[in-house]
C-alpha cells in the first residue's frame, strides 16, 4: 500500500484494487473545500459493455491503468484507420473506479472534474448518469452529490469514451481520459467553479489596480450573509494587500461580488521575468472560513498598433511563436507536465516567445507553464464550425475524405465549450489573444464564394455563413472578457474579405499569406496583422522584420524545433534579432 498526501488529505490506494478511501487528516478544516486527484488505479477495457455503468458489473478481467491515459498510444496502428489522425485505432473504451467518501462530508457538495476526455464522454456514478461532453478538449464537471454514498459503502464512477469515428480530426487526437480527473468536495455556500475573475484595469510604475469579481453559489435553502476576503501575495510569497466585502445571497442563487485592490510598485509579468502574484479568496461566515480558493495572476499591459505592431509593457516586441498540438509523439495525448516543461524550455532557448494552442483548448498544465516560463499564448477554441472540414483517410488530398467531427456538435455545444474555455483560462497572464477558429475560410472546405473564380463550387455553403456563425461567438467572448483581442487564423483573405469577416476581428490572422502583408496594409491601414501560421522559411521571418506593422509570426508544427533548433535554417541566429 502506498500513502500520498494531496491537498491536506490522506488518500490510500490498495494494491488489490479495493475502493479508494478518501478521508480528512486532522489538520483539514472540514468547512473548506478539498480536491482529491483520481489518478487510479482505474479498471479499463476497450469495447462496448452495455451494463458497465452498473456497480455490480464484473470488471475483474479488465486492465489496470492510471490516468491520464491514452489508449491510442498503444496502437495497433494500421492503414485500415485514417491518415489524418495518425492511423490510430480509436474505438470505444470504458473506465471504472471505486472510491469511498468520508461520512463527515455528508452535507457538502461532491463534484467530479475532468480536464479532458477524448471524446464523447459519458459519466455515471453508482449507475446514475451524471453528465458528459462531446468535445474532447473541453474541461467539464458533474455534480454527483445526489447519488454518492458516504462511509463504508463504496461509490463507482464509470466513464464511457466513444471515439469509434476515428477519422474525426486532421491530426492525432488520442483516445481516453487523457487529462487529469479529480473530486472536488466543497461547502454548499461556495465560490463557483472558475468563479474568480482577476483584471488589472490601471497599471503605472507606482501602483496597479486589481479588480476581482467573485461568483458565489448558495446551494442552501436559506439566505446567507457572508464576507468575501481577498489576500494578495507577491512573487516572493509575502502578503501585501487584503480586502473584505460584506454580501448577502438568496437561497439557490448565484451572486457576483466585485472588489478593488491596489498593488504598490508592481512587479510586471514579462517574457523575461514572468512575475506571478497569488490571490487567495475566502468566504467567511459566522462559523469561520467556509470556502477558500487560490488563483495566480500577472500584472502586465499589452497593446497592438496597426502601424508599429505589438507592445508588451509598453515595449515593442515581435511575436516569435510556434503552433503546438496537444500530443507528445510516442507518449500520445497523455502528456506529463515535465514533458511540456522540457519542450517549452527548448523553445525558450532558441528565442521563441509565443505559443498558439493548435487548434483547441490547451491543458491547464501547459498554460500554467507558459505563465511561469514567460510565453505569450494565442488560445484557440475550434478547428471547424459547421459543416465540417475534410479529414483525410488515405493521405492528404487522396481518395474520399471523411467529414464527421466537431461540426456534428457545433450548434448544440460551441457556445458552452467557448464559455468554459474563457472562464477556465482568463486569469492566465500568458494569454493575450483569443482565437475562435482556425482556417474556417479554407476554400471549399467547406465554404465557397464566387470571388474564387474557377475554384468556386456552388454546391458548397456560401462563405457568408461563416460570418453568421462567427458573429455570436465573438460577442460571447467579449461578454466574458473585454480585455483581450479576438482573432481567427484565416487561410483565404480574398474570400473572407468579400464577406466582411476580417472587420469582425480585433486582430486578423494570416495563414501562409505573407505576400498580402504590404498590399493589405495599404488598403486597410487600421488593420492589425499577425502571421498566425507560417512555414519555417527565413523569408517568412524576413517579411515580419521588414514590415514594422506586422506584429510577428507563428510557425506551424512547433514540435519540429524540439531538436534544439536543428530544423531552422540558421538555428540560434535568425530568430533572435528583433
């Protein structure tokens, strides 16, 4: 048996796979929230089992795994699968885990939180369906309070993952519970998940204003009076500022409380000195602290100028970025944080200062590392709207492509997936741009327009539909975070401009269209231009250096640079000057 201490809790894992028993240590304040990582051991099997969600189902012959887990990484790979997703098998898989809950938590809320499951996840606890998520890159949670047991009676969580449509993407996705899972045990008067929003509306060399919005949930049957208490700790972990605010909340409702605080002589977050502050938020009632959460934040300014490019903390900075997909080669999609750290440090060595999360929400661990190491991040939501793009099965532009993918869920889930990405990630100082889509305007894949001339395909949806789909997504992002600009990585400016798509964006992303920089700048002098995806050619970087108005570039396939910059024409030389 091994003993681990997690967040002030003792978690025992038996070698014969008995239930996990989660109990409080003597030091734990039972009124505050606790997190328990559910890394395993889980029981896992590929295939579909119609009754596997039931507690009495026999999983004794299933494989023992720990999550994060990507079953595709184990293969078998083969030509019978799709080239676009790396010839990985996909399929259907089930995960099951038993755990016990401390009886002292009977009057608390119990949630299970998933950072990412690829894909079409469905979750049951003790045979009851509690929720799920189609999009494999979205974090989601399920309230399991009504269906759990406490004490000696074990609980059973079962997760069905359906990646049977394996040709659903244009890159390797992996399959399974490939990001961490945890239990959240909280009081019934609590800070909502992702319920703290931190901004710094004014920053000078002498002081920075810190605005904090906290959404509080009251799951009790009576009104509650409470105090919201904030404490700010500087990068050296010294307490430097406190704030309190009284509030009252009606039963079964939410309430947002706003506080203003001041940090004197702020230490700015920068790519060379990524200074991070810590905000501790508590709900305090007559019996003491009820709930407590912690968030990191950075104090920095950034702006984009259509004539002179990008500025971080009022200093000009050429964006030198790379696109990173969510996998790590032979490790698959279940990427340890240490692997991400090593990769980011290599990129830092060769002068990279920006990351684009191609083309989906990134893992929390990756964003945390970008905060810590000093990378600015273009956080992306989607690779397709609806209808779907081509997903090649027998090689690029070979044979008949599949169309199935996120488009099948777009109309029902896009708004929710986008909201959850913004709420989860908007406190990261590294994030400086939100991208709502990648190459949605790729000609005839699926959208088209008469301006394409001989390439125009009347049977495809008109490009005007892109604008109709993008407009509400842009409004949604601005309603949640008005402090960051919004972009799309556009593949065909000719078609997009014909329908007015660039005019909806704060920043216009140019994918492989460096030849348009000068002419478009002359025609649209107020447009902010970013090379949102380029090849690895020196002339692409030269197009940035010779045009001050271009904010920078983001190379495709950042993984090519992990061999200490060997894929660059002049490693360690030409990517540093600007």
